[in-house]
């Protein structure tokens, strides 16, 4: 993703022929559309970057923007049966149903964050049954993961509809815990470090381009590209992969 490096304000005379005015307006509209594709889009001058969606103060300008691999939704299985042994049995029975039906629906059960771990029939009983906030209640918390569809909305709907389709056992239920029909999802990226070379290439390209502005006798010195790739969300479907680089431009020695 190339950053918008500057805005040129062109002042023209007010008394212009109508044809010329038309051409100028069309060119301006084209330039504006192109600029919005590259950067934040049109902004209020009374706002700041902190007002932007998914704003992150320490994120650098240059990095690799790409579509996320999957979306995950937080869910849990719970029961409020008074007897503890029966309560846990109901929770694990619902878990088995969820695992079996998820595979057929193209959905995975996962826990953790870096990295995500898949829940299967072989390991689901290693998940702790924790207190669910009321007397004689317990729950197992985890996430549902599905490949990112045509839109974030489509993925949210797929996961939420799956939750609604699973019937409980006894007093055991499967829920999102959200008060809205389509809870939000969190995006995932598989092995961010696989994009490290691509990110470095983008940084190098930008550093050379900016150095060239000062003339052939100037060169960039780049730092901070030796670490692992970092990431942040920049839209409902896209992530921004970057290195905490910095560079300076100085005269060649």
C-alpha cells in the first residue's frame, strides 16, 4: 500500500471558459478518487488520524495490505444444571455436537491467539469448565473460525447461523453471548512472517523513492527491518502487515 505523500493545492483564476472548467473538474474528480483509494480518503481538517476507523498510532506508513484468511467469533457452551457432574456431562455432550456439525459446515473450533489451536474430539475435554457468573453454572469458552467469505457480513452470518442451528442437551446450550443477531468477528492471518520479504521490498522501494526526491547524491539508511512481522486490522476484511522500520536520508559518502 502506497502512502499519499503530499497534497498539492492549485489556485486557478475564477473566470475560466466553461469547457476548460469542465476538464479541470473532471481531472480533479479523478485525482480525488485515486487519492482516496491510496490513503484515508477525504477527511475533515478538524479531525485527526485517531478518529479513523481501526486507527493505530504506532503503525508505519509502508506495509502490505491484504485480505485476511479467516474470521473468528467468540462463543461458549454452558449449562446451569444444579448437579455438577450432570452439568459437565451436558456441556461436553453439546461440545461433541458442535465439533461434529462444524466439520460438515466448513467451520473449525479454535482457542488461543498466537497461535490459534484447533479443538477436536481428541482434545476438547482438556478445555476447562469455568464459572459462568451464576450459582451452579459452568461454561467452556472458545471460538468458531471460517474462511473469510465475500464480505465480513457473510462470514458473521455464516457463524451466527451455525450457532443458532445447534440444539442443546438438557440444560446445556450453545451461545454467542451477544445481544445482537450478528456478533462481530476478529480476523486471522496464517503465518504473518511468510510476508516478511514482501514487506521489506515495499519499505526499500519507498526509501529509494523518497531519497531520489533529494537528488542522485542522496541515499536512504533503513533500520528496524530485522524483527518479526507485526499486524493490525485496517478494515472489516483487510489486515496491514508491517515491520517497525524507520529510515533517514543523507548524502552519499
